[in-house]
C-alpha cells in the first residue's frame, strides 16, 4: 500500500513554514482533502484562514484558482457561461474558475445564496450544468472556502444543504503570544508580503494518496461507533434536526484519513472523537430555546461524545 504518512507529514511541514500556530486545523484540513472532502474555515478576519487555504493548495500540487466572493457576483462568474463568438457566429462555453483541481472560495458568505448555490452541484457531483449541458470537473476536485461569522455586516448565512457538503468546518482561533510573535518574525525574515509554498507532490501523487486512504482497514466496531455518535445528536433535547447519515459517513472517512496520516493501518476511537466537533457541529439545527439560551452546536457535540459507549481499540488489522 502507498505510504500516506510520509508525504502527508512533508506537506504539513511545508505548510507550517508559513502558517504558524494552526497545527490542528491544518492536519484536519489535509485529512479532509485526502478523504475526498471539502473544507470550510470559519472565523473572524485576520487570523490567516486564506493563507492556510492557499498554502495547502500549493503544497499538494493541484491546479489552483482563487475566487474572491463579493455581493455582486453571479453564478456564471463561478461556473462559466456561453459567450458569443463574432467570427463563427456561434456561442462557445468559457470555463469559470471552478474548473480547477482546488478552488479557494474566499469569504464565501459575502456572496448571495443564489451564487453560493452554484457551488452546490460542483461539490456534490463534481460537475456543473450550464444551459442544460453538463460539464465534468477535473479529478481530483476540492473546495476550500473561508467565511466570516454571520454576525459580521455584509455576510449571508450559508444554506444548510451547502454546509452539509463541507466535510468539516474549522475554527482557527487567536494564536498564542508565542505563535503571534512567530508570525511577525516569519514576515520580517521573508522580506516580502507574499508567502510562497512549493509543491510537495503533484496531482497524480495526491490521487495515489487518496486511493491509499480508501484501502485502509476499518473495524466494524468503529463503524457502529460513528453511527452511534451521529444518532446521539438527533436525540439531544436541544437539537431540532440532528446530523444525517452523511455525518456518520464523514466521521468514518475523516477518522480513516487521520489514521493514515498518523502511519496506522487501522482506525481508533480517538480518531473519531478528535473530529466529532468539526464534522458534526455544522450539521445540527438547534431548537429555538437552545438558540435563545446561547447554546452552540459545538457544545452539544462535546456533551454528546462522552455519553456514547466507546468500543475497544482494534489494532489486530495493523
């Protein structure tokens, strides 16, 4: 089986040369891409979300395009559109920025829900439909999006169906004083604003890593544990709508990718616990009472996890 841990650690080390103090979000983001998913970074401005997304994209060697989302953006600005060619008298299709290996949708919730929905088909089916004609996207195709909290002026809440297509929603958080100083030292040392990251692998190499992750063993007890955790969110009294079966599947796929990054040929319950909040929290709809009381979906997941019986660690497959 293709070694995943070596290249994955090399990618993380390369990204960490320019992105300081984000070790946990970076590893989970990379695991999400290895598991075939899309990533949403959500936090206040100025914490390095865009830098992290751009650096990961560069390190994994995929063709990369950046889409700066704005309120006046139209769906055709994302997918592309038919353009009249005066010379031939015909209409030809001109691809939009979504035709790439990795699309960085920067500040995705600053564009309107109609334009946000243009990404939904692409994220779900790896294709876009324009004027009734379907166009396949490159393989692999991934979206890394950044968003600001919805309390910020000029933002639109992402539709629930769109949120559900993101494998994880990751918060960055403020860095420690030591890490913040490290950010400043790194900026002074490179003597320029732009921070460049060279590729560690190419698109073919990244596809090989994804296939290796797919071959990793998962014990039946781990499968049931993912199901039990997800179903527990539906039974919580503060939850109006719990995570769907896509949530339990995502738990399993992401835990498997983390195991591969860690150099293990088996998944442990701790892998599942580690990603429970970023996988499940954005898939919960709270009751009006819970929302009014200031309860967050993340707190509910944190409350549910200890209530679910943990299966014994299975290492025999290693």
